[in-house]
C-alpha cells in the first residue's frame, strides 16, 4: 500500500491496516469546491465530478462518468475507467464488457439496478490506455466518498488496475483472488475485469469462483 493512497484514506478518515509506519495525511482540494469530497453529499459530489479539471483528462473527455445504480445497495462494483461507450453515454459498463457484467451479476442473484457501479477514474483515458497513477490519485477521493455514501456490505473490484489503485497492491491479480481484502471495515473481493474475460473466456470459471466467494461473504454478513 503506497503513501499516496494512505494519504487519501487518512484525509477521508478511513483507517487501513498496513504492516509499516503510517504516512502523514495530505489534504485534498477540489477545483471550484469549498468542501473536500469527504464532506460532500451525493448531489454536490456528482456536480463536482462533472466539472472536475484536476487532471489532463478533462481536455479529452466527452463527459465524466460518475456512477449508476442503487445508492443503498449491499453490493458495490468498482472497475477501472470509462471506455468509448461509457464516455459517450455517461454511464459505466455499457459496452460489451457491461453486458457480460450484467450476466455475472444476474448469476450472483442481482439485477444491474440493484447494485451500485462506479470506476476508479471518472474520465476516459485517451485510446483506453491504462490510467496514470497521478490521474487515479486525483479521482480516488471521489470514489472513496462514493463508497462511504453507499456503505456497501461488499465491494467487488474488477481487474488488476482497479485493485492496484483502490487497494494499493502491485502483485498480479491472480495472487489477489480468493482472499478477502478490506477498505476500512468493508470487505473487498477481487476478480477479473469483464473485458479481460471477453478476451480470455477460459478464465470465466475462476471469475465464477470469485462471485461465489462474494455471495458467501454477503450471506455471512460479517466479511470474516
């Protein structure tokens, strides 16, 4: 877990266990906003994201992609960043990967509208490149506030990039699977991104195993 993520978590009042000395918090300021994200309600947060110009992606986006779904859901799904379809429509996971995600959620007993879906980045990186660390750092306080407002019983984290930025991991996704991670007290299950599964359909069985673990954590209700 790196210093940048710890600073963001500390600034939002979220405690994370790390097996080394903690890093001093750094305040996060948003352009054009009198409050930091940690103090915003849903409407203020959405409006701030919509007008955000904290990184260079504001120059290439069509629009920001805030999030969608049930803001009181027990399950929150977090991906990496918007793609071309998402940038055009302003909603996460609406392309082919979104269709597969809908099928995955249905298999786990959820309709799309019953979960809350968001991304680490709120703007599409040009040509769907991987998000830069500094871009993710700018967006992470928005996502952490969304997590706090939804207060889900479980987070399903989709893909290596999302887990690296959200959880501070650098290890391969295969080593992150099959374990219960945490953001504060909220359990997090990591699985493959639907776009990866479209390219590597043989991995869908592993993803189903991850979904079964997620359903078991939700059933127990304690994340242990």
